[in-house]
C-alpha cells in the first residue's frame, strides 16, 4: 500500500499477489519465492519448536495446561489416523499426519493477519512484495502433495514389493483378465495423476480464494464511507468464516494424506 | 500460478519437518501419554485389588469370629461337664470317707463293747469267785482247789 505509484485496483491486487522472487539458476523454473519459503520455514520452526519445547518437558504425571493442549491436538490426530490406518502408525504415518496438520494449519492461519497492515509492516522492513500466506502459493501445496505422492509410491513398493505394486496397477480395480489390463492401467494412471492435483489444488484454491476475497473487501473499503462500513462488516464475517475454512482445509489435507498413505499400505 | 524451484525447497522443508516430528516430537509425548495411561490403569487395578482384599478380609474375620464363638461354647460345655464330674467325684469320695468312718466307728464300738463285756465278765467271774470263796472258805482249801478255781474262772 505504501508504494509510490498511483494506486489502482489492478496495482493493489498485483502488489498483494506478487511474490518476492530470487533466482538460483538460469530459466524460469529456477526462481525461488523467497517470501513463501521464509514464511513457511518461520512458521514451521515456531510451530514445531513449540511442540518440541512442550514435549521435552512432558511429564507422564499430571500435565500442565500447555502439555494438555498439545496432547489434545496429538491425541485428536492419533485418533483420526487410528481409524484409517491399520498398522504401526507411530513409526511414521501418525507423526507425519501431525506435521501436515500443524504446518498447514499454521500456514493457513497467517491469512487471519490483516493484509494491508501486514503489507505496511513488510514495507517498513524494506520488503515491497511479500505474500504472507505460504499455502496461497501453489508451489507449497504442490510440494506437500507431491511429497505425499512420492511417499505413497514408496510405501506401495515397500509394502507390496515392486512386482506387487505393478500387479496392482495392471490388475485392479476391474480384474485380472488381460483384456482389462489397458483399462486398469488407464484407470490407475488417472487416479495417480488426480490424487496430487486434487490434494494440492483444493488447499491452494481455498486459501487463495480467501485471500482474494479479503483483497476485494479491502478494495471496497477504499471506495467511500458505505464501502468502508460494509467492507469492515463483511471482512469480519469472512474472517470468522475463514476460521472454519483454515481448520477444515488443514484437516482435509491431513486426512487425505493419511488416507493415501494407508491405501498404499493395503492390498486391493 | 507458476511452478518453480520453490516447490523443491518447500518439499525439502516438509521432509525436514516430518523427520523432526517423527524423531523428536511424537515419540516422547506418546511415551508420556502411554506411561500415564499405564499408571492410571495400574491405580485402578490396585483399587480393585484392595476392594477384593477388603472383602476377603471381612469374610475371614467373620469366619474367625464364628470359630471363636464355637470354641468358646465347646470350652464352656467341657467346663460344665468337668465341674459336674468333680462334684460327682467329691460326692463319691465323701460317701466313701463317711462309710469308712462309720465302719471304723462301728469296729471301735464293737471293740469297746467286747472290751467292756470282757471286763464285765472278768468282774463277774471275780465277783462269783469271791462269793464262792467266801462261801467255801472253811471247807475249801485254796491251795488244794486252786486248779479247780482256775478252771471255773476260765469258764466264766
């Protein structure tokens, strides 16, 4: 907002939706969204640092309120994983689900920070283009979804063996008949492509749309007194509704992660 | 919406955070929770055991009291029996003693009677002899009839 150029709706939107980029090599691919990376790392370090700090002092006696809160979150996730995944969930799947939930939730929750005030703060720090919400960057959601996708393939191969996995790709879901093989392969191909796409785009779309609506309400607030009043009211309403979206999207992302990983563990 | 190197950097960050959670966050807290669950379960089990033991002890104490009452009754019965026996024995002993005393007394009385009769006979014999002697003084020579007199005295 504090840019020197004339403020138009287009420049306002563009200002808020442009990443701070850095280049790590030749070509368009080798650019890095520094804001996304720094924010997500910061959020991750703070979140998991907090968890680690609480867990390090964890007692098996009467827990402190802080520990009880962390236990509540962890037992909630553990319960969700338990009902979906039938195996040794403590070895990997449950902690991974915790990581996904906490990280995605905290990254989504940055959306609650009022965008224009935050933009002013970043401007003070000398950062003109700085997007706060890492999950509104498709790179983050794709990174998570593709990591889960690779883990899915890893567990498929680990649990069923390479042959077992290929057999499953060729012979399910329609049957072992060689005539059905192409259909099976096509079906599985679509499934393996659609999984990471829907996984990542669902989260990205929700959070990005949330951000856009905050921006639109902010623009409306700039149009006059009535706009300010309605923009404020609707902004507050949207923020309250956004609490649900932020939590729900983090939960859905975690549940899909658990479901994909447990599907990789089970033979069909 | 442009895919670039950010994706790879985010994936690496994700991997590191997962590793961190798997390694440092999840196990200690799960251990704490499981230990607490175990201690709660132990406590509940101990309470249950205590209740069972209390019930057993109350049963046992009731048994002991019943046994003690039973034995007390036995002891009282025996004591009464013994007392009756002692009384009987004492009665018998007293009767025997009495009998013996009576027998002794009778024997003594008889002896006394015998002795008195002996004495009386002696005296009667002496008296008779003295009378006879007085009557026969003149005719009877004491020396000549001494053995006759002696034989009379013995017959009396």
